[in-house]
C-alpha cells in the first residue's frame, strides 16, 4: 500500500497521536530476512558498495577552466545563483545530443 500526501511547507508538520502510535509500534517490529527479502552475502554487499562508489564518482563535479565569451558569461550570470550548474546542464545535454553536436563539429 502506498500513501501519498502533499505537505504545506509554509507550516511546520505535526504528526497526529495516531501516527505517532503507529510509528512507535513499527519500531518494535524486528526486520528479519525472509524468502522475499533474503539476507545479503558479504560479496553482494561489497558489490553494492562498489556500485555506489562508482555512481558517486560520476556525480562529483570536477573543477576545470573554460574560456567563455563575455556575452555568454553575462547571459549565464543573468540567471542568478547556480548559473554554473545551468552551464553544466546545457553542456551535458548538448554533448548527449548527437544531432545537435554535429552542428558544431
């Protein structure tokens, strides 16, 4: 069962007494492996850690120097804080789009 809820972030969230009681009851239920969710082996855990580390390495931003025109910098800075992230996204999408990339090569 999936429960979704839209929260009004302008107001602090408060759990009801019933919700607090449900959470307290859930804490008491032990999580034990079964046929549907068996305990992972050490090898499987190591593989998961390696996969996570590879994913994180790809997500890390690298510092590089790029020469941009003054006009490009002014337009990018006009977007305000986070303009370098915007430039990164534009570059990633352009490099991923073979048809668009062919126009510049």
